[in-house]
């Protein structure tokens, strides 16, 4: 990843955090909620595709949070540490 794409990812992450801080959790779509959570476990990488893949596989935010660690790890881009974070949030 080059410096320009790192800056774009950081800017997007900052916008998500600001949106959450200014308008609360209800202002975020489910994939944005997952995205924001995943930014704390997956650094310097676009996590939107991972968030959307999780929702596609598990059908809802509740489905993602109810999934087992092993099931979560089957989603491309999601390692055990990230899966554990999602389980801890539940």
C-alpha cells in the first residue's frame, strides 16, 4: 500500500469516528459499525470489504456477533484477533 492510499484510509476512518461521535451509533449503517470496530483490530488496511463480507455471510450485525470465532475467521481478511474483538463486543 502506498502513502496516498494509507492517507485515504486514515481519512475514511477519521470520518467514521467523527460521524459516530457527532451523531451516535444510530447514524451508522451496520457495515459502518463493523468497519469502525475493525479499525481497532486491523491497521492500515481498508476494512469496508471485510465488514460487507461479514454481513453477506452472517446476514445481520447480530448474526456476525453471534458467530463462532472459527466461522468468523473463514471470512477473507479476518484473522483470529479481529474475530475475538467482535466476540468481546457482544
